[in-house]
């Protein structure tokens, strides 16, 4: 694994070259500077967020060549493991909200990658299935994700990668247990709609004006 000095040297070399070309730092170089210079002891949650941000940006650059967004990818990778899911099931497995799932699935449907079919037991409940074109994307896109993962751990020793995986799994387990405990206290993550209602109640001034052609209640 590169030590702090090596990382700093790499960061400064790339930063100088980029500054000469563009006059400013690209996003992830700015993020790296934050951790090396501004707040090296910032909270672990922020470090994880920025690492994930780097993964997302690197993958999105590659997905763009196939006219697929990162939002589409989030649902495709779930469906590749098994389709025939409801929109809600997909949103949970992808870790995204139902409104996000709705718009992403509508886009994927228009692109011809997924189709919706009524459930036999509950005709009004639509299940999402991959089309042949959606299945074929896996062979094109998964190698891109593998490439990004390999780049992210380049020069990192195998024991360090294994230790990182154990640590992250422990973090997930601890937070999963915390979620169970907070649920017992009737505390939960509010939906986007519920959160908006709470904010409106706390600050009536933030309420949006009614759309033109509609009457205020």
C-alpha cells in the first residue's frame, strides 16, 4: 500500500500537471487533497463516502460509452442476479429510493433493456424482467466494474485488501444491528414524501407555490 509520502507525491505530481492543463484540480484530486492536507482525521463515514464517490465517477466515465448512467447500472446489476422483482424490491436491493427506481426503470424500459409484466397472483403488481438486450449488457458492462475495482486497489497488498473487507463487513453488521435496535424504538428512515411534509410543517415558507392552472387548497 502506498505510504502517506508516496500518496502525497503522486497527488502533487498529478495536481501540477492538471493545473497546467486546466487551471484547477479535477474532483477526485480535490477530494484527495482534503484528506492529505485539510482534514486527514475527518470521520470514517466521510472517508467511505469519498471512496464510493471515486468508484462511482470512475465507473460512470466508462458506462457513458455505452449510454448507460450509473443509476441504470445500480438496477441492472441487481436484475442480472435475478429478475422478476417488483419496483420496491429493486429499490431496496439497489439501496435507492422508490421514486429513483421509478424513473430509472422507465428509462431502461424505453431503451429496451427491461420490460414489466403483471404478476399472476396479483395482476396489478408489475414485475420487472430483463429483455435479451438487457441480459446482453452484462458481458459489456461488468468488465468495466471489474476494471474500476482493480484500479482502486492497485499497489494495495492482498492482506490489506482482505483486512479492509473484514472491517467493512463488521461496519455493515454493526449498523444492521443498530437499525434493528432503533426500529424497536419506533425510529425509522422517513420516506422522501414524509420528510418533505415534516420540513413544510417546520418551515411553511419553504412550501412550493401551486403549479399554474391549479388551485391552492
